[in-house]
């Protein structure tokens, strides 16, 4: 039940919205960003750059899909309201017990029931956080689940049979079926929040606090009120609703298309209390505008546009450290299995294997990503640190191997062995049509050529370089790839295909841009994008893979997850491409505690501090 989270178009064209999570424990952040240039400053203001067009526009934790972005969730909402289970420790995605509002869950009833006990944390107004606050969240979610970005039909909260709020600090959830406990924690329980019932359970600004949420109609009324208040961006800093928080910060100013400022929550119950007195997030109209401010020294924590990375020495000489921000996920281009012309080609495993042999990921990482990317061989690339559950890796050795390394000769051998006549720098043709093991395959006619279109977003230099390298290397094996650069809005609009209908994008395959792991996609199971039901990538469908994914949700061991990963790696349903860094961060040598940067995009400004 995983769905991909959106990432900025300047780095990768992505799908819409997210769904499930992965985790880690102990204090996060830490470390130094550069050489200390003086004594530690008490307080101070830290300036942070947003990527263009990513300033948050929704403060309500129950957010819609269009607002499900890194900056909206991890850099904004969850700085004010923390989920019961917080994920992210240092650079890893693991469960962070210290920063979680709840203690570790206890499973019983054959895996169907989970008991959760809240810690003795308080809201910023001194009121204790109780199970009544969790109940408000659950009631709003059940009443307005279709308006929640992480909702997938059939899963949370549809898969809940009952909830028992046993005391002010303990409650239990019984699910309709037993699940793998790691999957349940990493992809379902990570969605739990507590909301301040004593301040938010109302239906109008002047109305009294009540128990309206205990009925469906009342919960809808409460949500409508809160949602209407969240749409009034100009009052974010003055509306008393948004001042009752349980995170380390609270909002202090909001200027649309300009800046967002947050200050410490002095009553924060967590272990790490902010050292800085203010964090200002600055919005820019373009990469160039942000880079100019970096050059002027007006940003403490910014980013170097990809085109400007070769000139990073100028920033280093002005007191910045340049730190690639590695991300966890997978990167790929999508085949169109529904195309009447090329779909029969893509449905042949041997053609997909040959195509993968034509991807020079090492060369792409060197030429396009300044040696800062990670090759993708399957659903979980060999990035470090590898994700774990209960101390066990969520990938096996097969998943971390390159089964189809770059080799033009291997690609030629595979194609020739299946009835293709090779025309280097031309277009290979099928000269042995048929369905025998060594024939071209079902639906492929005599004389059909290996020619494809490749759509990718304009304005993203690394994507352009990779597309050009792919076309050049493929031509050496007689595979013609016609490059089709289009505006990012076109790639965003294309999206997944709907089961039973043809893909709407008018290309043979295109650079979709991959899928980021992190809340709530921590158990790396791609049911939505690779499953046969609902929206699926390119029209790919494998009943065997569906079985492995279904088993991985309920099995008590990691065996089925490994089966899913190995099957996907061997069957290459997409064209695996290098996983890019999220950004090249430019961090002032006066700012500390920002590294290691978390692979799930969480930030921990409560650990930041300045030196003179």
C-alpha cells in the first residue's frame, strides 16, 4: 500500500502523494557541517532556502495529496506536531524511540492487535497529551479519509476492526487481519498523530470546545472548520489553533511566497531542546535567485543548483561546505506496456534485460551527478545505511547485486539470440518472428524495429545528460531512442496508468523519476506502483509479484519481502537509473548540527547551533 511522495521538479519528475513509512532510534542530526570558526552562540537566527515553489501552503496535519511534499510535511507540519512514531536517526530511516511520543508497540492476538502507550508528554500550553487526542485524529481521519494524502483504499483506517481507548495513556487497535509487525509499524502505525482535542474540537472560531468528533457528522464539521482555518495563510502566526503544538517549534510568522519563520516551543517534552532562537525558511523564484543570495552570504543552509556545482569552489572560499544530500528510494524510467506498437516489445523479459545492459549507471553518476549518485539495481538500491527492521536488513544479497551490468556486447548477444538482426547505429529488426524460446516473441512481427521514444523533463540538466548517454549507448547495440524533452508539467500530468485502460502519455517510455522511501514508505513494498490493481506504472502486471507482495504484508518473516525484491530485480519491469542526490547542500561553516543529512528528508533544527 505504498504510494510515492512528490519531489521537486528541478531534480526529478515524480508521481503525486505518499503513503507508508520506514524508521530508526536515538537522537538525530548531530555532527558538524564545517570547521568551527568561533565559540558557540546562544540563540541566533538560521536562514534556510526552500527549493523554488515549495513553500508550504497547508498547516493542518491531515493534509491532501497535492500538499504532500518534503517541505510541507518534514520541514513544516511535523516541526509543530509530531507523529506518535518518529522516524529518522542521523542519516538513516530507522525508528527513533527517543523522539517518538509513544513507547514501542506491543503486538498480540496473533498479530492482529497492537497496544500503544503514550509517554508523559505535554502540549505547549501545559495540557497532557492523552489518548483522547489520538481519538480526535482517528475520528477526523475516518470521516475525511479521502482528503488525506496517505490514504489508500483498503488500508489505514479501512483495515481497522476496532479501537479501544483503555486509559488516558494506553489504547489498542485491532485490525481485520494479522499483518507482519514490521510492515504494520513502518507503513501503518507511522500514520498515527495526536491532535490537541482540548483546543481543536470545535466547529467555529467562536464556538465552545466539545466532543463533536465522536460522531461522523460532528467529525466532518470539525474538519471543515480546521481546514477552513488552514486555508487562511495570513493568520498562521496569529491563529491560536496553530499555537498549541507538541513539536520542538511553533510558527511565528508566515509571508506567502516569501518566508516562513518558526521559534522554539519552550514547553517541548522531547529530549533535544532548540538552541537557536529562530529559523527562517526563505522562498525564491528561481535557482539563480537562491544562488545569488548564497554568493552574498545571506543563507546559512541552502543548495547549489546542479548547473553550478562545478563552481562550488567559490562558495567554499566564502565559508560554505558543500554536502550532497543522499536520498533513499529508487529511480527508473517507465515502459509503456499498453502501447499497441511497442507494448509487445516491452512485455518480453529478454528485451528489458538487454535494455538494462545498455544503461551505464557508473558513467551517468560520474558525468551527470558529479559522482554523488547511487546505482539502482532494483527496488532498494545499495545505498548506505541500508534499511533494517528489528536489526535485520530489508534487502538480501541478490538485491544489492548488479545482475545486468553495462555491456553492449551482452545486450547484442541477448537480442541476436532471440531472432534480431543487429544494425549498429541503426535499428535492429526482427528476422525470426514467433513464440518459440529463441524467437522474437508474441505480438512482434517480422521486420519490426527496436525504436522507442523517451520523454523526460526539460530544465533538469542531469536528466538531459542521462537521456543523451542512454540514447548514445543504446545505438551501439542497434536500439534507437528518440529523445523527447518536454516541460515538467507534462511529466507530472502523465502519472501512473489505470488498470484496464491505456497509458495516457504519448511515448513508448518516459523518465518518471522514481520513488522516495521515508514516511510513510519505510517497508519498501511497492504494491501500488507495481501491483496489478488500481494505478500502476506503465501497465506492468505480474500475478506472481502480486502474490509475493501480499505475502510480505502478512508473513511473520522477511522471506516474502526478499522474494518480492528478487523477483522485481530479475524481471526489470522498469529501466533502472541512478538514484540522484536530493540536493547539493551549501552549509555555512558557522552552522553546526545539520549533518549527517537524513535520507528520508527529515531535518532536526532542534540540534542546530551557530558559532561566531
